[in-house]
């Protein structure tokens, strides 16, 4: 396809994210809050540090502390780029790179689809599916990893296509390593893509002799590894300097969770193999069966796009011998296994949806191919004609548009964008009237969100009883508790129901359903 077509697809890809952005004045949820706040820290010259804490898993003991110990930094870096280019530390500026990246996903998907089928009309259908991405549509333009993962995943498979076409181009192995590094810098599960690079090197190695096979695999793997390390080495160096390890400890502790809320446990040392085994195998297995059901639904609806799902499966079946398809299916199966049985709570609560975004260009490519193969099979049985093909292709896109409109309306208007962060400035005003000092720290449900709305240091409400809150208050010198109804879990529900009954928490008042306490340390 011509360069002009790709430019037009990029422009078309801008329209929907720009329209949706008009109804998203703020990040809207914790992940996006966190990446935006991290970008602000970078723009202000504070580097990879943060005056807020959304979980305690890395063993932090004070504020400010090293940032991105659980989530990776690339989204914050992209947000910082937008603010640096515009000279404004605003959400509108921070999200500009993500809107541009979301638009780039469209021509990249088209380019991959065209390299796959060499059919312009099918490539354009894939591009339209990338625009009207159903469940992803409300999120591709926010300060999160969705559009980054889609773009990098699409580029990764384009490189794979080039290697299949011309195996002698060694520089493409280096490009695979670079892209794997960028994916790992976006999310910790991005490390999978380096493993896929090694796997692809195994598949492509000559098998006429063991020596040639080993040399070829080793050479290509080292080239890919060098590309990966070019991206990731600075981050590993930072972690070694800050923690003495290549990766911070935060993510590994989620292996031992009994439930998702324990992500906020304090002190984090309570999470270990002994505490995990003490749960009992019935609960351990039950949690994984729950995650299995949730992730299967996510695979069908969020990643499979509901109406696209059967045609994606058909495309996988018809093109099952294609190495790109085998690589994508392998990646999906690994992610599904890890996010279901190893990290079931993180996986079911969004990590599987996030991580699978890198595979969306492949699924958008396979859906129209699968539809065409089904129609071709029916035509061999004397059913349908060229007009039938046009009708079904058009119907596929039209249904994707309708479903996208439904999901966007549901997420932005029916449910409302945001999770209560707009109430934080009112809470802060109340605290100022009650004598809070500029350097005082608050304990709140969404610490990065509170920081963004008030510019005040904050830490998250820990999982556990009132004693856990007091322990956090003492450790991080926090003086106030902001308790929203959705944060009042069973262990601290008494603070909501009888706010005057706890001597360690002086009840100051209520603001829009939020209870505010002065902590007596």
C-alpha cells in the first residue's frame, strides 16, 4: 500500500481518541493516575521518585521514595514527553503522545495485515477494526500502556514478517530485541517478548547439523539480547543502585496473595510462601478457578471483540502453520497461564487485559482473514458470491462500530469516567479549614490521584485492621485518614459506621460521603 494511504489511516486513527478525550478530563483510574503523576515528577526534575505510595510491596519506609517499583516507567516517560513538548504539566499535554500512538496503531496494523495477506481490502478492514477496538477504545488515549503495547506488538510482528521474507537481514533480530526491551520497559510481563525472540530463533535455525543449529540460535539470540539490553540496561542500573537487584521486589510478592486487596498489605513481609500455604489448597484452587473464568471472558470479549472472536479462531485454524500465528498463540497461552495460575488476582483484575494488548494487531489481522476463509469454504459448496463477501465484511465492521459506541457510552457516560478523584479537592479544602499543614501526609484510597488533585503527599489505605492504618501512619508520618465508602473493607468498616468510637482516630467530619479523621499517633 502507498505511503499516502498510511497517512490517511493515521489521520483517521486520530479522530476517535480525540473525540473520546473530550469526555475524559482526568486520568480516571489508578493506573492512569500513577503514570501521569510519574510523568509530572520527571518534568519537574524529580526523576524517578514519588511523594506518594500506592502499595507497600517494595518495602518502602519513607517519602519520597524510588518510583515504578511495581509498574514499569515507559508510560510515565511518554507522559513527560508530552508535557515537556508543550511546556505545560497538564493531563491534556500528558496524553498527547498516547493519542498519537493510538493513531499510529492503525497504519501499523494495516501494514502488518498487508504483509500477511498482500490484500489491500483486508488490510483496510484490519485498520478499521484497530480504530473501532470495542473494549480498548476508551483506554487507548489515556496515560496507560494500551496503545504503547499495541504499537510495539504490531511493530514486533512486522519485524517477524520481514525475517520470514528475508532471514539474512540480521538487523531485524536487533530490532526484535529493541522492541522486546521497549515492551519490558512498558510492563514487567513485556519480558515475555524477549523469550519469544529466542523461541523464534529456535524455529528459524537450520537443522542440517547440530553445530550450525547451535551457532545460528546463539548468534541471533545474542543480537536480540543486545537490542533488549540497550533499552533495559539503564533501568536495571537504576534498580541496582536503588535496591541492589535488577528488579524491585514489589511484583514478586504478589505470588503469595490470598485476595486482590492484599496488594495493599502492610507490612509487606506478611506475604510469603508460608502465609500462602496456610490459606489451604481449597482456597488456592478456588481463586485460580475464579481467575480462569474471568480471563476466559476477557479473552472472548475484551481481546476477542465478541463478534470478532469466532473469525479470529477461524483465522488461527486456517493459518495455523504460519510462524507468526504460532508465535502469537504461544504468547497468548503463556500470558493466559501466568495471569490465571501464577498471578490470578492481578491477571483477573486487568493485567491479562493489559498484557494482551500487544497481540491485538494480530487478532485484527486474523479476523477478516478468518471471515474470508469461511466465505470461501461456503462458496465451494455453492453458497454465496462476491457480493456476499462485501456484505459480510461490511457487517463485521459495522457491528464493531456499534459495539465500540456501546462500550464507550457505558464507560464514559453510564458508569461515568473516574473513580471519585474529583472529590479530593473538596476534601483538601475541608482539611485546610481544619488546620492541615503543607507537609502533612494523608492516607487515602488512591494516593497518586490525591497527589494529582491536591499536590499533597499521600499513601494508600493498607489492607488490614485499624492497627495497620496506625502502623502506616507512624512509619510514613501521616496525620490524616481520608476514608471513602469503597475503601471501607470489613476490617475497618467500623470507622465508617461508628466514626466517633475509635480513640486513635479523631473524626473531623464528612464530605460527600467521605469520612475524614485526624490520627492520634
